């Protein structure tokens, strides 16, 4: 539908790999422990993920506001044309 309307499509430029090291914890009883009893934990940074989530939420809300404003302007234009 976007191509038929002549709209630009969103494309992914590149996908990167997070090179951050995995934190290692000593936990010999853990099922994922290596021979030394060390376990690699996820390298997810909660602060970065929360900031990314907030950024995505704000971008979505801004885009939603643009759609609402466009719809309102179109409705007002149609009302003006009906009166003419």
C-alpha cells in the first residue's frame, strides 16, 4: 500500500553487534557454569534499554500526534468545502 501511494519506506541501514563484555559471576551450582564454576551473565544495560524505550515511546507519540493533526486538518478542509 505504501508503494502504491508513492510513500517512502523505512529500511534498516545496518545491524551491529554489541561488543560489551559479559559480566562473569562465580556460581558453581548454576547449570550454565563452566568447568571453573563461572557463569557469563547477560550484558544488558538497564539504563541504556530504558532510555531507548523512552525515546521510542516519544517518537511514537509524536508520530501519532502528526497523524491526528493531519486528520483534523483534513476534516476542517472538508467542512470548509461543504460550506462553499
